[in-house]
């Protein structure tokens, strides 16, 4: 059991650091001030999910599974927003290289993607609000604290 305990403490430590970085970005993703906060929070959500897989080896309780579901939900929402950001940026760069008379179709498509991105931002904000309402950060801290002792 000693080796298992050390393993679980290691996994908890990795998860705690990743979640801390991820959750620290929440205020920045709530204001649509640019694409980088969404990108960074998505990166840290993926890293957190990887570390969370290690925790599941230590604790596969219903609460742990619920936390995994919450983490997946946030990651999915961030991914949708990030994918739109990347598409918009790439299309805008391509459009800028075209002659003016060839830009209208792409500009219209970028406009539709931009409207979808506004909706995706609302979804991101709701996901962050859900994290707060469900006390997800505290629940993660409790889980990590259990294995860090």
C-alpha cells in the first residue's frame, strides 16, 4: 500500500498544480478580451484531464467521476471556442491575401463564424459560472487534499 500511497500523492500533486493554473484563468476567459486566455485555459484543462486520469487509479468513487465529468464539460466548451478562434484567425489571414473583389464570400463566412464565437463565449461563461455554482474548485481541492496527506 505504501507504493500506492506515494503514487496517489504524486498524482494529486500534479493535478493540483494543473488545476491551479487552469482555474486561475477563469476571470480572463469571462471577458472576451482576446483569444489567448481561452487558449491557455484549454491547454491547462487538457493537462488537468491527463493528470486526473492518474487520480482515477487511486479513487474511482462517484464523486471523483462527477468531477471528471465537470472537467470534461469545461474542456469541451473551451475547445469549441478555441476551434472557432483558430478558424476565424486563419480565414482572416487568407482573406487579407486575396484581391478585394474575391473577399466578400470569405468575409461573410467569417462573419457567421464570429456570430458562433459570440455564442461560444456565452457557453464558456456559463461553464465557468457552473464551476463556481457547483463549488468544483473546492471539491477538487478536497479530493487532492485527501491524497496529498
